[in-house]
């Protein structure tokens, strides 16, 4: 644009005011990016949930256990292709702040159920051959500098051994990668047989936390879920079966309606930014009334004057948005600030584009009224104000 130097000169006219306005916009978009990353962390597992997978838990609560014998009964239900189970271990490494998810599983069934976890064949073979073996996600392995062959102690807050100890030791047999960016690679999985034999009778021997079912036809998932719950109706441990995505969403919503909370906060932030930036542009136009009159006098059309003010406003807003999103992306790239509580903590590309769209919209919204005011200026009246 041939008038870009003129627009840039106008922005540099009041350097302090422009810098403070730019800083306000930058902070707003840093907050926007972090809120988007937190929302992704809390709801991201819903997006990667399998459409053909169901979660079966105790009807009363997720903390209630289910008998391990339910697995064989579920496998006989029409429409069920595969069944496996997990149990919440609730452990940490060395210190309570080093908390991440660890679950006992049946290795082959677990890997068949979750193709989003990529484990080299030789490491899978090593896991199957070692009762104390475990596989860990790349994110956690890199965080604690673990490698295949290491022996790591995990302290469990829930499960005790017969000798009264709560520290379980595992041999790292493999390190799995995520098939795509949204895959959780912070967890550790170990063998259920080792876990069940090692825990005391009082802590639920022979029971599991929840089951995951793969259905043969995703379109029949609702019917299969109904059959599963009917199978265990009126039993001592009745079940509740739901799609994997719904299970994770309900789990996330225990902290509240995340999307609505984010929307309210961002609404308040951007409303404030609209006022700040709008006031800046209005004041800038008032200060340049005489100059705008000169531009009109030498041949600038009303639409050209309108465009100059609008582009100036949009340039200020988009520049602040770019700087804010860039700074936030850099900070977010350093990883989960909660040290494992938010395994899906990253800034999705779609939110970057949404942020850029919002920055442009803010520029248009804050610049339109000062631009219209500048467009309607009469040359004689503007020149008298010089």
C-alpha cells in the first residue's frame, strides 16, 4: 500500500500512547492464547476420543471398582469387538509435585484398543516378557530423562503392598509416541497381573477401575451400551456405559463449563480493549483534524481518508495480536505449567487463526467510528482548527 509510510508515521506521532495501547492489546492476546491452551488441556481428550470406543464404569461413581470377571461377560455381548480395562493408580515420582497418570493394563489388549499410541515392536515384545515392565509416554520420559532399561520407583497414594509399602518399582520397557499432536504422551502403563498380585486383599484385589469397549459398528454404539448395562442390571456392581468422548467431557465438566468460563473472561477482556483502542483512535483523529483537512484539500477522497484511519486502527490491533499470540506460543511451547496435570496443554492452530481474526475485528470495530468522523470532515471547518 503506497500510503503505508503515512499510516506508520501517524502511529509514531505519539510513541508513548501507541506503545501503551499496543501493550494492552498484546496482554489481551497473551491471555486469550493461554485460556485457549487451558481449554484445550481440559477438553482436548474429548477430541481424540475414539468414535468406536465406549467406557464402562460403576453406576454410582468412577471411584467404585468393578469385578475383573466382567471382561469375559462383556466379550460375549453382541456388537462388542474388544474389551480391556484400566485402574487409577494415583502415583507420583519422587515428590508429590511430580504427579502424572499411571494405570495397570493388559498390554496386548490395551495397545490393540489404542492405536493412537505408537510403540516399536521390539519394545512391545520386551514389555510382554517383563512382569515389572512399563511403557511411558515421550513427554514424561523426556521430562525425567528416562530411557529404556531404567528402573523407576513410583509412590502410590492408593495401593499398598502386603508389606505395607506404597512404593512400586517398574522397568521402562518402552517409550511410546503419539500418532498425532493431540495424543497424551504423559502417562505410564504397566501390567495388571503384576499390580493385582502385588496389592493387598483390602485394596480391591480382583477388581478394576473401568472398562473400555470397542464396538464393531460405531453406528450401533448406543445399542451396545444399553446391552452392557442390561447385562449387569441388579448385580452388586451395576454399570454405566457411555461413549469415550462423553466420558472425558463429563470428567472435564467437574471443574465447570470450561468453554463458557473462557468466553466470559475473554468477553470482558476484549470489551476493555475495545474501549482503550477506540479512545486512542478517536483522540488521534481529533488531534489530526487540520491535517485531514489538508489531505482532502489536496485531492484525497472521502473513501481514502476513511481507509487511512481504518487501516491505521487495524494495523495497530493486528500488530498487537501478532505479538501477543507469538509471545504466548513461545511460553506455551515450554510445556504444561502444572507439571503433568494438563497433558493436552498446547495452543491449537485453529485458535491462532481465530485470534488473528479477532484482532482484525477489534481494529475494524475501534476504527470505524473515528474513520467515519474523519470522512465527514468539511475542508473549511477542518482547516480553521489548524
